[in-house]
C-alpha cells in the first residue's frame, strides 16, 4: 500500500465541553505516518468524544485538526480516514460477502481483495453466511476486514478488541502492525494494553 511520506495528523489546542463539563482542554498531538496514538482513560473521560471530533461527527469547542499541514476541511482527510466504532457497522440481513462489497463500492480499493481480507481475519468459510448468524467476535473481525479492502491511511478505532478472544486480539494487532509498517497510522481507544512490535505508540491519558 503506497502512502505519502508526508502524511501527518495534528491536534492543536483542542478542547471539548459536554454538559457544562470540560472533558479535555489545550490538547496537542502530532501523529506522523507509521505511528499509533492510543487514547487512555476511564469511561467518560472524553476518549470517544475525541474520536468523534477526529471523525467530523462533532466540532471541537476550541482548536483545530490539521491533516498534512492543512485544516481537515480543506484537505482530502475524510477520503483518507476510516472509522470503526463501538457498533460493528455491518448489515445483519446481508451476507459477509455482500457487506464487504457494499463497503468497497463506497471507497477506493485497498491492498487486499475481499477474499484475501476474509482469509486475513479468518472468515474465509463464511462468504455466504448471513451476518446475523455470526458470533460477536466474528462480526467484529468482519468490521475490521473492511479496513483491509479499502484504501485509508488513517484508521480511527474505538475499542477494536471488543468481543475478541486472545487469538482475535493477536490477529488484529498483527493487522495494525502491518498497516503502520506500510505507512499507515492509527488512533484508537482500548482498555486492552496493545502489543505492536516495531511500531512507535504515543499515549494520551485523558482524566
């Protein structure tokens, strides 16, 4: 997956207020290609709110987000970003294959074919299975397979290890390591202590 070496995500003096409560303020970070940013903190500390700001779902109360040196609204940021939230974001009435075909139709093709992606997340035998018949862990792996078939430099992941067993967690960590090694970057929240060999991991603790 060819990425631009100048890809960088910057948060500048960000603040977020919810229900008259300051979740965070004067928050700054700089995430270059090849690195991961892990957001830590208790529930309600603002981790998901920060992800929502990065995804454009809500605006920061103060501050700016820059992508490759430009304000995100003046850049190709949203085309370069993919988000996987608490919910898996898959259609339960469709099959595994149909879900991935829909995702691919809405984005630029990535480095993996659908079949290759299914093999990577260990769902090769489930092409024609309805999503509603999958286990919670399998649905989670399907949602992450969408990242492999589309071309996105930045992955934003809210608790990506939810519903996964130890094997599933290890699998996703391998995919994340490969993404960073190919020039991608990741912002995530996780209650699980991640293991990403050879990847520089920045940490922000929100309190």
